[in-house]
């Protein structure tokens, strides 16, 4: 094999190669400073008393649709029954709207409002 043939078979080095060429490595790029995500404004989810739903049904619905446990669900149902309204939970607006829709699908009256 001729020396010229050997040279033809070796890849040419470019400035991008990391070999022993004279190219200098680019400085590492700094990632932009990320600020922590802002917390979404809080919204209240309020359960209203009605005369058409059984208390057991209301408690079961609260347990099914929210992270509240049996005792907490009973307390909220009793409060709504006695005072007309009870605070179920506080969350961001989109989730509050979802809770409202889910409770309405079970014929329960829930409203949402800003917590601030």
C-alpha cells in the first residue's frame, strides 16, 4: 500500500474534531438561571346545603371526589347543613373548576371563589 493510499483512507480532521489539532474548545454554555415556579392563586371550593340530597350521599360524594377522609367529609357536610355553606378545600382555579363540575354532575351545589 502506498503512503498516498493510507492518507486517503484516514478521515480529515476538522476544527470540530476533539483530536490534537489546533482548534480550541468552545467554553461551556451557562444555563439560564431558572426561578422557582410561582404558586397559582388559591381558590375556595364551597359546598352549599340543599334539601334534595341525603346526608349519606353527600358524605360519600365528598370522599369520592376529594382527598378528604370520612370524618372530615362528615364535618363539612354537617357545617353546610347547619350554616348553609362549608369550605371543602382550597386549590388553584383550574382544579376548583373541576371540583365544581364533578359535584354538579352528582347534583350537589358547589361554588368557587378566590381565597384572597
